[in-house]
C-alpha cells in the first residue's frame, strides 16, 4: 500500500497535493472543505501589497490628500488587513490538522517583512513569498529586480523561524542562477511558477478587459522542463504550480523532482473533490509501479537521470513537429 506521507519545507504532509494561494483559501469554511477533500496543506490567500496600496490611494482620494492623513490611512489600511489575516490563521489552525502556510504577494522589500513575523506569531506553519515586478521599465538595471528579491528574502529570514518558500516567475535575466542563489539563501522551498494577471482586448467595445484567469491542462509544460533542470542543483524543496489539473500531471512533476504540487484552477473548475481524485491517482499509480513512498520516485526523471539530458534544454523543433 502506497505511503503518501512526505515532507515539504520541513513540514509533515500526508500527501504532496497542496491547494495554492487563491480565493479558495480565504475562509475557514473553504479550508475545512479542502482538508476534508484530502489536501496535504493549504496556502492562504495572499496579502497583496499592490491591493493595499490601491486601497490607501482610494481612501485618500475620497477625503483629500494631506501628509498626516496619508500616513494615517497607510497604517489603518495595513493594520486592518493584518488583523483580518491573523484571525484567519488562528481560526484555520483551530479547525484543521494540516499545515497552514501564510502568503505575502509583495512588490518591494519594505515594511512587509514585519507581516512575516506577525503571521509566524499567529501560528502559521510556514510562509510563502510571492514576489515579482514585471520588468517593463527599460531604465531598470540588469539585476535590480533580483537584488530587491534577495533583500526581501534576507530580511524575512532574519525575522522568522518558520520555514519560508518563494514563489517565482521564470522572468529573470538568468533564472537558473537566481534559483540556485535563492535555494542556498536559507529558504526551505521554491515554487515554480506563479500565474499573473494578464490584460486582454475587447475588439467590439475597443477597450481593455481582464484575461482568462485560469490555467489550462497544458500549461504545466514549462514548469515540467524547469523542474527537471532545477532539481539538479537546487538546495531546497521544489514545488510545481500552474497547470496541475490532475493526478497524471502531479506524478509527472514529482518524477521531474518536485516535492509537492499546488492546485488552484483545477479546484475552481472541478471543486474540492478533484483534490481527492488527484491524491487517489498518485496512490494507485504508486501501487501499480511498486513505489512504497513518494521519495522512491521523486526525481526519477530529473535531467541527469534520463538517457538524453539535452532533451530538457531543447527549445526548437527539428525537422517537423513530431520529431524528438
């Protein structure tokens, strides 16, 4: 009988299926449903720095700008979000017996590091930092985005003792170098990859509209490539995110080197039972292939373990679509 118990970020999980940060994890009732469905852990919906800044600006526009008022609203809005989030952590910890991982979606290395300490004090089992700024400003230096990230991670690690993971995009000047450096910085996990909001265009109304928010079942392929490559040199646990829609994809990611997988879009589309179905698929697959534990097959197909390691680095088709 397959044993799905494993560790991620040093935390004990009953299986490698995590429900990622989203509206699915912003209430105790929903978290309880996910736990009953078999989730190994949940990442709470992020505290968004960008959202708080927008809310502060909105309040100031309502009352009129004044320096002292700006400071007041900045503190008030942040404290309000902080208080609500701490209540969520405390309530979730009382209701479920799976790891509760807090999440901060930040753009700068500033006072947000204080949030990390307060979430740890509230009982969060771990913390996920979701950091990225679109490098659209041509005046930014080559390493400015990376340096801000490294400073943020260093500051957070100096303030908390709970395990910290960083959720990344692939959009760095040298992603492999960035990931290697981060994995040696003291973080316990790296998540690949975060999914961004994308704008779209309504050609009839001739204006902007939000893009489709969910991933598809084919979106896992870039993550799979990088998982197999990164698991060669990363010095911390790796988790796969984006496009994890079923148990088959979860198994693929673990074979490539992932310690855990995060599901979001699939749970929105198919509801919490998809978590149970995914866990069962992994268990049944392990039984069919005579694997007793997750570690028995984790990384079995990472880059150095395949007959042609260059396969993972191929970025162009050869003569035709079907030739590999």
